[in-house]
C-alpha cells in the first residue's frame, strides 16, 4: 500500500467515524446494521482496511449519508483527478453505480 492509498483509506475512516458519531451509533451497532464484525468497523475507521464499494454503500445507508460523503475528493467535480489513477478509477466506478441506483430508486 502506498502513501496515497494509505491517506485515502485513513480519510474514509475519519468520515465513517464522524458519521457514526453523528448518527449516535456504536461500532457494534453499525457492524450489526451492515452485516460485518465490529473488528471490521474498527479497521475501516483506523484506515487499515478499505471497505469495498458494496460495503461502503451499506455503511452509508446505515449511517444515513450518501456514499459520496464517505469518500474523499468527491465534493468538488473533477477533484478525483488528483488521486492516483487506480483510486480515481475506483471512485469513478463507485460514483457511477451509486448514481445509477439513485436513479432507479435503490439507494
């Protein structure tokens, strides 16, 4: 894992932790709502584990936020270009899936 990926994962973790605090959920309750272990939530919040896109969507739903709110670099159009290519591709892919599901009323 390079520095850019480590920073990206750490920022996701900070955003998940902040959203969880705002929703007044414990790690255990968030884990139950999303079908993962509390250890996974701990790892995500610490930045040592990046949630795959489907889990990120589940987390956002349980936290009452949009998936994009948990991802760095999506608040400003074009900002994802500042990410390394492999992370920008992942962000763009997730954004596409979320937008399609939103249009279809699935998110």
